């Protein structure tokens, strides 16, 4: 996770697709770190997970993810989510 987190220090991406299960690491902890420690609160973080229960989705949103997409990914839904967040953040000032 250190290597992935370090990538944000050189240049913040336009969006993050975050697998919630990162091996032995917790993807939701990474979502919190991205938004809190790096101050990238306007960066769209979309959780990708096999856990499709409503309570799981709520937990992901509370952790700082802006949306949640279930595996197998429906690319139309992914595109819609990305487009929604890009439009919503287009006029916000940069946090970096």
C-alpha cells in the first residue's frame, strides 16, 4: 500500500478505482488516507467490490468513497459514475 500511496505525492490522479480487498490490506483505509492525509477531498474514489450488500455500500461511502460498483464491473455504470464526479468537481479549486 505504501507504493500506491506514494504515487499520489507526485501527481494526484483524476479519479481512483479502489478495490476494497487489497490482499491483506484494507482498501477503505487507503480511501481515508487519500482524502484526509493528502487533502484530496474532491478526488472521486470509486470502490470496486464483490460485496454488494447495502450495509457494505454504506460502509464504503462512510470511509470516503464517492460511489461503489460491484464486480463484475458494468462499464456503462462506471463511465456514468466517473462522468458524474468529473462534472461535479470541474469547477472546484484545486486542493494541491
